[in-house]
């Protein structure tokens, strides 16, 4: 049953439904996680000088290709959906005011026909909004299809990495003697760092809490000022020892990263692709909502147009003017959210590596 004009909602509908943590329908932690995965994946070694195993190198190349497509085409397409909402919202805020004025003028006119300028202008504005909503619906479908395709690529990449993990199981689970030695040295430096930090904190406390005017009754009577000075000196030395240990840990970590590149890279790649499908579920759900919203908006605008029967719906059209005005205001508020999302959409998105 077709809704009466006064009950037709031509506002943003589900487009203004957002996760509590994001404030906008597209924004989600999961989508950010996919972006970060893509940025990391584009750093995987794909040249012979950086990855000597050809089968792994070829697998990384495929991941590179898929992630490049995400970065260069798919993600910008997702962001463009926010631009569509922004553009429609800012336009609707103005156009809906015009529709409201025309609705009032038509409904209060004593003599008006379907051929009158007011009615034709009303039709033209509504038709333009319908065409725009249908265009944005199709673009949401196109982006959703690309995201689904990327998801399938990631599943295939995950399966391929599982096969490579099985082939290189021994090398991945058993570090080389050099890596084992470096890991042992790193562990020793971590212990040294902790001991130095404990000593540093102890000496700082003693130096800070020893009264300089008191005499301390151990090893004979020693002036408090001397004790404070001794512990202050020890604190400086302990701090230097801690800084040295921290630097040693950083240097050893860098060497381990070079020597253990195969395992670290494969684990990073595997960790990224294996949960991508779950992360993309939120994005696909949001894209589905956007598509459905544009369909509903176009349908209700079409209903509004069809119900413009001057003879029988003048009063309904007058009542509808209030709803049109309210819808325009809601579109304006959503446009602000969409614009804010666009401005920060790339804030945490790392550039593609050369």
C-alpha cells in the first residue's frame, strides 16, 4: 500500500545509523585494521635481493597486487560514498526548502494545474533527487562488489600462505644458530636493563629521601649529605647502564629482524590476511545499508511524485511541507558528519611504498 504524502520520510534513513564509537556509518575500527594490514602488506619483500625463495616471493607479489588495488581504487571508492552523502546532504538542505515552498504554494493556490510552473518545478526537483539517489545506489553496489572481490583474494592468499608455512615449517619453527645466539644476547640485555632500572629507582629514592643534615649510623657515623651524594652518583651510573642495555636491545632486535626476515615477514602476512574476512564484514554490512538506504530514498521520492494529485491531495501536500523541512535539516546534519569522516579518512593510512 502506497504511503500517504504526509507519512513519507525523505530524510537520510539508515544512512544516519552509525556505530556508537564512530559517529558515521562507514567509519569502523575494522576498516582501519584493514588499511593498516594493507600498508604492512605493501612492505613485504618481492624482489630476489630481499626474498630468495621464489614461491614465497610470488605469493607476496599477489598480496601486493591485491593490496595495491585496495589502496588505489577500493578504499578511495569507499571514501567516495561519504562524499555522495555529503553532496546529497548539502544539496538536500537547500532543495528541500524549495520543495517545501512549492508544496505550500501548490496546496494553497486556488487554481493550479499539473502543467503549472510550480508543479513542473516540483517534479523537476524531485526527479533530480531520484536520479541522484539511484546513481549513488549503483555506486554503492559497485564498491561493495569490489570489497567482496578483495575479500575473496585475501582468502586465497591465506590458503596459499598456509601451504607455504607447511613447506617451510622446519625453517620457520627452528631459528638458525645465529638467530638463537642473538635471541640469547637480547634476553641477557633485557635482564640487564631490568636490573639497572631497579637499581636506578632505588638509588633515586634513597638520594631524594636522605636528609642532608642527619648522621647515618652504619659503617661508622656518615653524614646524610654524603649518603645522598653517593646514591645520586649511583643513580646516574645505573641510568647510563639502563640506557646502554636499551640500545643493545634495539641493535640486537634490528639484527634479528634481518636474519629472521623469512619468519617475521610470513607471520606478519599470515596474521594480516587470515582475519581480513571478519574485518571486512563490518564494511560490507555498512555498504549494504548504504545501498538499501538509497533504494528506499528513491522509492519514497517516487511515491511523493506520484501522489501529487492536485485535485485530491492539496491538504496532504500542505502537511507534507513540514516533513520535507524536517528531512532537509536532518540531511544537513548528516552532511557535516560525512564531511568530517572524509577529512580524517586517510589520517592513519600509510602511503604506498616505492
